[in-house]
C-alpha cells in the first residue's frame, strides 16, 4: 500500500502548531510527535542559541523543531533530491532564517565541513543500517559537552558509543523505535 503525502506539526517554539508538508518518498519516516515531544523535553535549556546539525534530515521534523525553539543555526543535510526540495520549500514557507538545507550525503558533508555543533541529530533510514558507521565518525563534529541524539529501529543491532568519549543521558523505547541522548565528555 502506497503512503500518501501529509503534514507534520511543529510542537513547540515560535512556530508552534504550524504545519509543513511531506512527500511520499522511500525510507522517509518522520519522527513522531510523541518522540519529538519527549526528545525536546530532554533538550530543554540546550536549544536556545545552539548550533544544530540534522544529518539525515528527511522530513526536517527535528531541524524545524530546533529552529522554532531558538537554535542559532540549524544545518539540515538530505541526500534525496526530491525530499531536499520539499525541505527547502518548507523552510521558505516557515520563514526560518536560522536554517540551512544542503543536498548531499552525510559522509560528504562531514568530509567537507569545518563546523562543530552543540547538538547533532542522527536518524538515518532504518534499512540503510548506517547508525553505527556514522556514530563512529561523528565525535569530532560535536563540541565538548555537546549532545548527540540517535534514533533507530529496535530490530537493529546498534553498538553503544564509547563511554570514554560519551555519556548516555537518556534512552527510551516507543513502539518499534529506540532513541537515545548522549553527551560528549569534556
């Protein structure tokens, strides 16, 4: 059965209750309202003024939420061109000046960037099984004391992060999804 395009609602901040469109695309699985609400409760006090990376942006739900809640800069990276175009369209419609959308792969972005972030969202497509590979190379792009959010299927065998470098702050399961918030050691 083919999914139909729909809308996602921003749940907090200056754009609270605003909706933005999503397209029907393979592997596009927006983070649910329930998970986003829990995540942004965990992040309370960490978003305002932060530099944020949404590395597998997809629908943009996490990046839009961070931008709405006062992040200084949100960089959203999406490799699928059609999804990227929708992301850009939504960013323009919402008039989020603190957001930049890029059409490239996560690996190429990390290879080319000199930026370091206060908060990074890692929510790659579940069937890509990329969470471990990208987690292994993300540390240099997160500031000391910065946060890393990971979201993946409970069916995936995902390796824990190196506790010499990271501290697990929160972890939860919702339906078929596990999500975690890690803090980089100072």
